[in-house]
C-alpha cells in the first residue's frame, strides 16, 4: 500500500497564572516562556496537507528530524500506522 504524509496543526488553550503589576507584563512573561503552564486543553486538529510519499522519503525524513521535533528516529517503521481494513 502507498504511504501518505498527513500534516496537521493542533490548537491548544493554555492558561497561565501570573502575579505582576500590569497585564502587559503578564503577556511578556508568557511570550518569554518564563511562566509554567497552569492548564492545557486540546481544542482540535486541522489537516493542512496530505500527500503520497515513498518509503525512501519516509526514511530520509525520519533520519533528518530536527532536534526540537518529537519524532523518534530509532523507532523506524514502527512510526508508520497501518490501517486495518479487516476490523
């Protein structure tokens, strides 16, 4: 079967509780990533693209994940989800 790369954007509502003199200071604190999250809720996921890829493209993408990405190059083919049409 062919492989498909599905790219999405996830939306989260994240709350912070900041003790400071002004609202602008609270916003700056969050933007500068200086405050811990109070809570987080996943709102939804939107598909921004779907395209067919080859196995070689998958291997190349897996080997070249950026350090800040959450992929696991050592897992290899285990990262490919196989749809079970017989269920």
